[in-house]
């Protein structure tokens, strides 16, 4: 089959590789019809995530048609499914509590050592996201092996196009959980750092959960415009001073809840950010956490901070004093995708949530390296790149 | 006999977490018994919580022929009689080591202790204990293994294998046991059979 494979920093290629097979009774093989490039794929593209190996197939946002099932899969051939990016068993203690991303069994035993050492306990497996998260082949390919297919994939009713439901795989539930973790109360002002897909879904979700005002922060005008379309007020951090603006816009109080949807690769030439970049490139520190620092500083006393943004390692200059003195609450975590799927599928079908607005580029899978370059280099215009297997490569003027 | 842990300074943590390795091994040997022809100075202990009933886990484990399905290094286990089993375990360079284990104590649904018989390539003893977890979380399974890496030429190879990361091997085996019991399968990140057989995860 054809698949997008990783070979190093800014080096991804579409190669012919051998097909996936059913290995365990609960497996299914999915023929991919649509797959997206995620902002967190750019962390791989930029070489920030350790334990990648040349030839690894990327992609954790995908959907398609069931073409083969193991003896204990509950799926049927021909069904259309969206697959969560987290690989969770459904039978351990954590899955029982719907903490799917904390699943005990999603990672192969040998791959659990790194997470156990780095985080204290192993986490769920992830598709196409390094060997530390299981070494599972991802879905930017023609076919993919899906473990625990009786637990993860959600069956999509006929007549709903891919574009409406594809984002159930990751960014929609991630934005929704981010807003849920912000514990929004009626009358609240919610600030959202980052108007990428997760931030924009967090904006929509925050309003649905009763926020009175949402203030969205980014520096790409196109992304701020999308946030504005959903009713958010905006701060362009290249034009205005974020902390000062937030304080003035909230009557000197600060936002009741702050959502950091930026994470590991914070943009902008702030002093602490530059120091972080130097440290990251010299392996003295692995994460660049400007946005979370700013969120903690701006957040009102006794407020809530929600962090859907992905962090992997260690940070310094974390404002622990402000966090403690103001009595803030921080909630975070990889998304418990399986928990949110039925409710969010309904919300899409009832047209309470708009998902298709995000897609700026639809390309053949064969053009996936172009897709990565566009998504990486043109973040103002490229809000989301969707890839379609089974089409010839096209020449792009980029 | 090696120095043991001073009872006056003992706490409630398992001996396997002691900062005084050989004293902990000697204390454990006094407690659990040691293999007939060895003086064990290595102690491994690992605990895992498995979301399944105690009786089911015990029954699966007590049928020793099941163990190679999740113990990666164990090639095969042949039953000699109700209490004795013969183990063939992979060693570096395509060779293997063998011993016969005899069950020295067992309490249905709770506890199995064993020790290797005389002539073992790697004298070892140990126990596997099953306790109900609190709050209906299933069963707490604790494996404790004492072993004595032997001297001699073959001993050097064996010692190398067993001393490499014996605790990690035990931890991985217990994780696979948990996966098999909770999910009915052992997780793999391999895409297909070829990659699985090449050990690529």
C-alpha cells in the first residue's frame, strides 16, 4: 500500500510499504477514505518528539471503511467508521472510568518502559506518534490496522460526508474536553490561547457550555477571523500586549477560565520563549511553554486553567507561585476520545457544531509531503489539510 | 549467611524496594526459602493490579503451560507431575537454560511458591501472590523472584542475561499477563506478521 512515512526533520515521503494484517482477535483493518494532518503531527515533522524511527507511518486523524475484522471485533465489513487517535482497551480500570487516554493496556508491554520512566505510569497507545506511544502505524495511508476495534471506532450513519465527522478522531473531542476542563459557569469569560483547530473547537464548545464571552488569542489574522465568526473577541498578540489586553477587556479581573491550546511549539519572540528555544535545541529543556505561563498569570484569582496543549517533557520558570497564591485549578490530559464520540456525533448531526469550516486544503495522499509543508509554512491560510488516498499526485503551485 | 535487614529499621514497604539489595535478598530468602543449591543474592519483586477476579487469575497461572503465552523468554514449560514443571528459557546467542521447578507451597486462589530442584542452570525460588484489590478493582498480583546467578563459563552467559535488566523483564511479563487477562490479547504495535516476528514495535 501507499503511506506517508517519516524519515527525519522536515523529511516525510509517500512510500510503498507492506499492508497491515489482523494480528489480534479484536483488530480490524480499515480502508482509509479521509485522513488529516494534525498540528501535533508538526511536532513530529519538526523533530521534537523522541523515539521516532525512519519509515514510521504517521497519522492519527482518520476514517474509512471496515474491510477485515478479527474474531472478536464487533465491526462489520462495509461499515464506515471514525477511529479515535487513542488506542484504549475498554476493559482496564481506567477505561472503566472513561479515562481512555490513561488506558493500562493500549501500549505494548515493551513500549511502556519509557512512559513509565518519564511519567511514572504508562499511558494509552497512539496511532502514528513515535515508539514511546506504541509504535503503531498511523492512518495517513491506504489501510491501517486498528486494535481494540470493538471499543474505539464509532460507526457513522450513511449520508453524512467524511468532512463533517472526520474531526471526531481527535481535534473536536480535544477542543470539547478543553472547554469541559475549564468548568465553565454561566456569565464566564473564557480566554483561549491558540486559534488552531483545537482552539477554534474550544471556542465553539465554550459558548455551547454557557460562556458569555470568549476571547481568542493568536497572531494569524485568518485564524482570528474564524474565531470571530463563532462570536469570539480577539487579541492579536503581535498587535496588542496579551496580559494587559485581557485585564482591560475583563474589567481588571482576568478571564474566569483560560485554555492553552498552543502547547509545545509556542510562536513568538518573547524573551522566555527564546531562552526556551535555546534550551530545547541544546536538550536542556524540552518544552517551550510561553502560553501556559501567560494563562496562569492572566487567569483571575480562583479561576480555572485548562491545558489541551501537548507537552512531553520538562519545563522551567513555571509560575508555581502565581498558581498557588491565586488558588488556580489546572486540568489537562490527552483526550478521552471514546467518551465523547456519541454525544459529539449527535451534536454534528443536529448541526450544533460546525466542523467543515476548518478545511482549507484537500489533497491526494500522494501529495502528503506538500500538505505538511503547506500546513507548516502557511499557518495563516492553512487551517486544516485533509488527505485522500487513491488519487494521483497533482502538481501544486507552492 | 548474608546480613539481613535490621528489624528495628524495617518499614511496611516490600523488600524488593529496599535500598539495601543483598540484605533484602537474604531477608527474603529467610522468609520465602531459597533454592536447594544456591545462595540467592538477587531479589526481584513486581506488583500489578489486574481488573479480573482472583480465582480466574490464579487458575490461569497455576496451569504452568499457560505461562509462555506472556513470558517472552520462556520457550516452553513441561509438566512432570502435579507439583513439578520443567522450564526451558531462552538465553543469549540462541542457547537456552533449563531447570525443574517444584511447588513448595500453594493456597488455592491465593499463593504459589516454588523452588528449583538441584542441578538448575539458574537456581531460583519465588512466589506469586494474589490478593483482592480494594474498591472492587480486581486483583493485586505480586511476583517475587530470588535467584543466584551461577559461576563458570555458562554461568557468565546466564548471569549476563539475567543481570541485564531482570526487573524490567519481570515487569514486562506481568504487563503482558495483565493485558491477556483484561483484554484477551497481548498488545502489539506491529503492522503485520512479518514486523511482529521481527520484533518491531
